[in-house]
């Protein structure tokens, strides 16, 4: 990395004097780039071209691509720019934009943003006038709220019709969320007034950050630029000194979206929030909610942060809501976020064999790959050491096999992934990284003895990413475990590094100034046999029906994601030949276990019920256009709610059949152990009206039913019975109940 910094610093040339582009059809911008902003822009281009894994020059992208990327960055729903605007900007700026960016000239970006501001200000005046008039609630029109894949609208009548339906849709959403008509209009007025204020408050640095981040996304979805302020926020998060709710947030189409729940934070521990939930309002303790749609992210974050032990109430649209008019309130108590506060824990499930005997299986829930790093030292808790201790406790409890539950595990420290895998396979390669760093050439190899040699299954979901994919994929490659879950894991097979710009300016006039940073995708990782998890993820040996399989989750759903490839390990067959696992999963056993599971999936009533629920959910997910008729929409919502109540009752019935379980936590956590909050990634979508439910007992029973875990335990039981009896059993003890 040091060599790279030195070589790049030689490329940081003085910015040449460049005449500003003069586009006669575009408005003049009030923004002006500082010398530091010019240097940062030029440096970002150099880092994209020389440090990003693609090593792709900016000239490989057309001016049209770059312009459209920026236009959609500020107008993602294509509500303000027109097709004529796009043609004008392309004609005036496309030819010289790459050359200008290379030397740090931001004038063309400022001109594009100036036109956006002009169009938005014009539209806001018209919106203010429109909101003084009533909307017809018996309309036979429809509206498609997601316009990301739509073309730019023509100016004039087409744009006017688009906005008429847009405002009608937003107004109807508020009415369906039980707002009074007058208050609904008031919320919309305040929302668009806030947008006007945001436009006026936009700085040159804001424009630079939005554009350079979206320029990075031309390379891949994880590459981004951080302004000095954003970089400071990032460092606060990394130092874990933040008092808040423990959620990583971003903006999408005017909404504040939850992108990640930090293990141990109030948001994760509540069990009431999930990734992709949209926050539409924030209320402080004993205060009224403040609408935050179209509010700048930095302002939303400041509203959510606060003093320790104070309450904040979020109004959300659940990620899996079948209608975006659905709202739910979640109240959280702010706390200092500790990354490792929610450590791994275990459960023992007991299945009766007869009146006197029980068959016990253990489940290890691994929320993240936490451990010691440069920030918290070698004395920090380690997921590997925690799992080692928990395995000992499970063996003391007499379990016959273990399930590793990685659902919702978004990754963590690579070293911990290697060490954890080693507990089950012993010495050997776990992961390889390319390009290879000389100083870390052997970082993906485990050197040591296996700790647990018994039967093993791994449970994954579409939310299992990065380090958890490495462990699941490695255990599968070695034939050490049977992998069960969603059709695939997340598919993130790349490594990002955060590079501060400060070292580049150490010997320049900008030394000591607050500078930004770049997050760049710099390497890929590969499983021990050379297969990549990128985009494809880890495909389980046995896939189970899941709502996640029908949601746009995972790397493959992200635009411009890196493609899949492989780097075959020429020594892999020799390495495998040197292994002799007592509980090896070979092809014949894998097929047998899968066949037995498929029988259950076709016959057991809980699977038939789950298929029915998925079909209902798929039908609602396929809705892209929504009626603007209030009564019709209300009837849809009532029908959906009625079906949800049916689903909940059925789930509660199946929950009664779950075997008894007991929880095991580490000794140091036992006194203040938090209630077990099992991941619900494969469960029914949470009821959007759950907070108002009058039957909490029914709801809690429904939440406790975990179809994926139950089937994984059955599969593990089949594995154990097969090895002991040298043939798959015809039925599993719990199967027909």
C-alpha cells in the first residue's frame, strides 16, 4: 500500500489553468470549486484508474454515460430533468467532460446541477399552487412510483401529467396511513418546502461528493468518495464512539434507508427493524414526529443521534411492506454502540425419541465476525474464541451435531473467518485474495488442528455476506458441512479499502486541512478451491423456499457489480486427498439428504403453508403501478390485512410443534443476557401493523416459528442417522408431526 501511495503521489500534478466550459443553453452556476476540491477531484480520478481493481481509464466511459450518471444521481426518479434537458446537456458538455475532470475542473458538474436547481425551483412553485386544490379520490388513473428504469419525460404536457399523478399518489399514501385530509396536505407542503430549503443549502462540496461517488459507481457499486464531513462521520462509526441506534443509513429516492444494522446496537437488538426499511419520520422523546422524506441524510442522522438513554421513535415503511402507504412506529433507546455487544450464542434443541430418551442438536448463532483489530487491541473478544467456548458447552450438554447459523451475518474480520473455519477443517487454505499483498501472502491459510470434528450443517440466507460466505463456501468445498438456506448468499466477493487523501497532501499547501477520502474496491477473494463468491454467492446444497428469493437482495441486483470469475487452485485435489473427515459430505450423501428434504418440502403442511404465503407475497411484489382510487386501494389493504391475519394464525399453530430449546450464553454475559432475538430472514414478513396488534401472544408465537432452522435440524438429523445406519432413514422423527 505504501508503494502505491508513493507512486500515486507522483501523479498529483499541479492543476493546470482550464477555461470554464461555456454552454450557452445552460444556466450559470453559483458554485465555485476551491483549489483543494480541484486537487481532490483529480486525485479521485487517478485512484479510480490506478488503484481500483478494474484499472480502467475514465476515457473508457463515454461523456454520455458520465452525464447520465450524474443526472440520475440528483434526479433518480426522473421527475425534474426532461428529455430535452438531457439532449442539451449531452450536446454541450459530453465532449469535454472527461478532460475537465481529469484536471479537477468541476464547472460542467456545477452547470448540470444549476439546471437541476432551476427545474426543481420551477416545479416547486407549481407544486405549491397545486396543493391548494383538492384531489379527486375516485380517480381511475394509476401511478408507477419507481421511475428509475423509465425514460426522461418530455417537457410540457407529459411532465405535467406525471406530476399530477405523483402528488395524487403521495397524498393518497398519507390518507391510507390514516392522516386527515388537511394534515396530509400540510405534510406535503412542508415536505416540498424542505426540498426548497435543501436546494438553497446545497454547497459546492455537496455537489462534488454526490458526483464523485456516482462516478465511482461506474466502476462498481461499493466504490465511493467521502467529503471531509462524511469521512469524519465514517471515522466516528468506525471508532464505535457513536451514541445512537446502531444503523448504517443512506438515501434513495428521497427516503432515508437502513442499509445495515450494527450487531449490539438498539436497532438490531429490538428485532423490529430490518435492512431496507425506509424511515419517513423521526420523533424525539415526548415530541411530535418530524417528516424526513427528502431531508438531507446528514440532517436525518443528527435527528436520530442524541444523548445516551433517551428515546427516539422512527416511523418506517417496512422493507417488505406490500404497499408503501403502510407505516409502523418503532421506539428505541439510544445507547453507545459496541460492535461486539451482541456476541455469538448457542441453543440446544431436544427431540423426543421415546418416553425416556431425547436427541439433542446444537445451534450456534454467529451475528458477525468480530475480533481484535487496530482499534481495540488483542484483548478484544473474538468470534472464534467465543465459538470454541460455546462448542465446549454444547458438547457438555450432549448434542449429537451442530448448526452454524449465518443468516443476517454481513461479515467482519477476514482473520476471524479463517480461524473459525479452521476449528472445523484443521490446517489448510480457507481463502485466497487477488491481487496478492506480499506482506499478507499467507493470511488465508489456517495452521492448526481442528477443534470440532462432529456432524455439521450451515444455515445461510441472502443476507449472509463477505466473511460469512467465505466460511460457508470453504466448509462446503471441503465437504465438511451440509449448507442449507436461500437459493444463494449475498454474493459479495470483493474487498474495499478506505484511503484518506491527507497523506497525499502532506507536502503541499493543503497540509493540515480537512480532506476527504475514497473507498475503493481493490481486491477479490476466492474460496480454497478457487471459486469466487462474487455475484453468484454460495449456492446451498439444499435450498429452501424463502421470501428472500423473490426480493432484489444481493450483489447481482446492484448495477455494475463486478462479474464472477475463478482462479483454480492447482493443488486443491491433493489438499482434499489429505483430508479424512469422520463426517464428510460426499456427492452421494449430499444427493440423499437433498432428496429426503424435498420429500418433506412437498408433504409437510408447514411447507405447503409457506408456499401459499410466498405466492401471495410474490403477487404483491409484482405490483408496479398503484391505483389512485382511495376506495379501491383501501379494499386492497383490507384484503392484505385479512390474509396476513390468516398467515399469523397458521404460523402460531406450527410454532406449537417446535421442539423444546434451551439457551446457552457465555459466562461473562449470562447475568445480563439479552433476550434471544433469532434472525427472521426466512420468516413471514413482519406485520406492518404489529405495533397496534391486540393479540401480542399470537404475534409472539408466530415470530418464534422458524421453518428454515427446523428443516436444517431435520437435515442434520438425517446426516447423523445416515452415517450411523449406513443408509438414509425413511422418515425423520419430527417430520410427520
